[in-house]
């Protein structure tokens, strides 16, 4: 496919997903991620510039189609079911962000999704990640003073005052990548709270220490880094992971994305062919593709399958930041 045709196809994929309230979005890295979703009847505003995206009262997403952007549709085997997504990937040589290792004041967020936020002050939390800058943003004077008191220090340093005040401050969370940004406006839940049913963020120090860009179960081609992802409506669960009746329309819609943007080798394995010995696909991912095919066949035959949990084996319970 010619570069211009491919860019047009990628842009069409993003536009269609943005128009679908059943599609959720993520942007981040292994251990630090921002998620955006919206209700079907939720008020939406367009962006005041030429980026793709939208904003609600709870968060926003803004996307840019980079020339090298590669969608990778995939399925992963979990418990007695499966997860699916389309990762938005860049070459590992073209995805790098600032990689700051300490809290850093960046000044007014002139690229904020909403014009009303462009005079608020942006702070990089200094997580040192390859493909994402995890930031917070506020115009509150006391919050700015607190954040400034932690500038130049690692976020998780015991001497840094930011951590113990972050929940009370609840600044906007702004995650940035070469492909765009997700902003979260909802308050941060306390230690005993749960993630809200809408845009939210997670930062998991234990996973961050691994230095990985994505979970080992995610079949991303070598040399590519997932910077963001879109998560179309799932056939047997809603956005919050609750079980619903199996929906063949949702199933078929993602299979079409898999045909268009999936790894051909994994598709071949899923359809019953042996893995080519020269394929770069790992045996782990090939075996997962076979398991997904088996359980999907059971759903399509009308079996009722008890779903224990759909947490990825490489994920852990998250603390919101």
C-alpha cells in the first residue's frame, strides 16, 4: 500500500473509532496508562484545532496521524476468555519522548485539548518512560506551590511532598505521546476508592521498574512500540469488564479489524495452520492465538462460558494517580 493510502486508512480507522462511543482508548506504557471513554449520551465538544479528538467534562483525547504510525490489531488469551485491542505503534527509533527522571515544570500547557486549560501549568512527573510523558496540570495556586516544591526530585522519593498531597490536589492528569494525548479531569479516588466509570489513570511503581513498554502477552512486532491503543466494544463484556450476553455483531466487527490490521502469521495460526519455523512470532503468542480460537468457537456455538477474570497475567491491581 502506498504511504499516502496507508495514512488515509489509518486516519479513517481513528476517525471511525472516535465517532463510536463504544470504543475506549488508552495511552501510556507498561505500568503507567491513561484511559479515555465516554457514555453514548454524554455531551461532547470538538477540539479547537486540527487534531483528531474530542473532549467531555471528564476528559479528552487528541490524536495526530504520524507518518510511521502502525495499527496492530491483536487478541490475548485470558482466563476462560480473551481481550482485544488495536495498538497504535511507532518504530522504536521514532517513539521517544523526553524521558525525564525527576519532576519538571513545563510551563503553560499550550497544547491542551480545551482552550480553557491552556494557561494551566503542566508538570512532568519524571517517570523516565520511553514513549510517554506522564504529567499533571493545574491552575490552582496551592497545588502549583506543592508541585514546585517537588521539582528536581524523583516522584517516588520519600522526601518528595507531591505524593502525599496528590489525591487531595487532584490535578488534571495529562499523558503525552508522539501520537497524541489523553487528559483526565475526574478527581483521583482515595486509597479506599475505585477507578471511576470514565476517564482515569493508573501508575504502578512495581510494573514501572520492569522497564518494559508493554505486557509480555501483547504480540507487538519486534522493533515497534505501542504508544496508545483503541479498544472496540467487546463481544461478552462492557467497558467496566462486566459480563453481557455474547454479541455476534461486536465479534464480527473486531474480526474485520483483525483481518485488516492483525499479524498475518498469528491469523494463520488462529485459523489452524502451523507456525512457520522462520516466523518472528513467538510460540507463546502462537499458543495464545490457538486458545483464543478455541474459546471463540465455543461462544459462536452458543455455549455459556463462566468467566472468572479477564485480567492480563502481567497486570496487577492498580493505584490511581
